C-alpha cells in the first residue's frame, strides 16, 4: 500500500485496495501456471496460449550475431519469459538468487531449465556473465532489483530507485542487443501476451546515449510503460524502492 500511495497519490484507498487484490490474483495465477506449464505448453501448441507482440524486435534481438540480453521485471508471469524463449529454440542463462526454501528452489529451477534455461547464482557471477555474452549467448535478467548503496540512482515511476550498473555495463562492453519483454496475463490460466517493449542495439548507439545512465534509464522507461498498461500485475510488495542511504534509528 505504501508503494502504491507514492506512485498513485491521487487514487482513493478503495482503488488501491482493488489493485492489491488483483495483484494477489496475478501472483497466484503465475504460481499455478508455473506448476502446470511443463504439461500444458509445448513447441506445438504455444500459439493457443501465448500471443507475441512486436515479434519482429524480439526475433531481431535473438537472431542477431551479437549477444542478447532479455530484461524483464516483477510483472505478470515473468517466469514464463525464459521458458518461452527456450520453447522457441533459444536457450538462455538466467541470473537468480537461490530461494530460501531449498525444495522450492529446486522445483523452480527444474521448471526454468525444462527447455534450456540455465541458472547462474547471483553472487560472484560477473566474469562468467561477461564471458557468456562475448560468446554470443542470451542472458535473461529481472532488471528491477534494488542494487543498494552501490547502484545508480534513477527515477522509477516517480520515485528514486537503485539500479544495478552491471546490466548496462555488460551491454556496452559486449555490444549486446537489449530487449525488454514482459508476459502479461489476460486474467485466465495460460492466456498471456508476450510483449516485446523495445530493442536497443548497443553497437549503433550514439555516444551520448552509450552510457550506464542512458541504458539504465531506457530499460526502466520500457518497464514503466508496461506497468502502466496493467498496474495490478506488478508486484507492489516487491521492495523496489528501499533506500539504504537512509540511516535507521534505533529505539530503546
């Protein structure tokens, strides 16, 4: 509720409660789809369940001889993005923090790897990621993770948020194709739009845009535009705007 009040200050409490209710529907819908997807969606019937928007940009990024970075956020069914890329015949590497529950971690990773999505641990992965990208591989990342004190601070939906510098740095040093993509629910099981929001070719960027801030600002804007289409499908419980720069006061 605090996140929503900051982003939508003119909305009524009733309106925000409705968004929260729908957010939980979206979240549980995602969990049910993850549990059933390996049995329900395959290379032959995916068109019955998934509509692809702006497919030209998506294929241009995936088929480029340059490495590809698929960026998404905590929105809709983000777990299906890498899964579907594998269905299309494009294996990818995903940076993910291991879940606290080891059984759930194993279950989610088995889903992710069903069609060739390989999981990389979040810590100590920089050299591996750079090497894979230089080899022309595809990397999928949730780009709305808080980067803490060391991140680059950018406006995200009207509030300052800490963003990881590494994503833009990887893109610049490897001349990657950066694709922002989201999987938006149609509010029933296995009915989604895989929406390619934009494609950024780092090899052809003008010098004034080829910066960490420039690329970070670009992909944040694409995510904002996607969230604006269906605000209730964003994870408002996600701690996107936590600010470690503020000192905590101890009482007692």
